[in-house]
């Protein structure tokens, strides 16, 4: 049985997702129910859950933003905000 590189990438991503998130959640829960919680351990637990949450949010937000418009639309809105800043400078 030959394993393709794509399959190994999927297995690695799933293991990393489960291990990082699981360790982070274990740290968070141990500090929530601790008599003397450690800020450092709580922050570490939160940091370990960030890659998983960010990856899932990127997938969810990426799929919903595709039909809304081309990626060039945010750049045009930023140029509009710079022109309003120059007009406020002219009124001084």
C-alpha cells in the first residue's frame, strides 16, 4: 500500500490540529479549575488553540467572501479613506 504525499499532509494536519488544540484545552481547563491559576499556563493554552481556530475561521470566512466580490474592492476603499484624510487637512 503506497501512501501519497497528499495523504501524509492530511494526516499530519489532523494530528497537529488534535494535538495542539487538545493540549491547549487541557491547559485551559486545568487552570480554570485550579485554586491558584497561572497566567502563563492559561496564555500558553490559549496560544495553542489559536492555529486551529484561525485555520477554521479562514476556511469559513474565505468561502463566504468569494461570492461577494473581487479582492481588489478593499484596496479601492482604502484609497477613498486617504482622500477623505486629505480633504480634512485642507479645511484647517
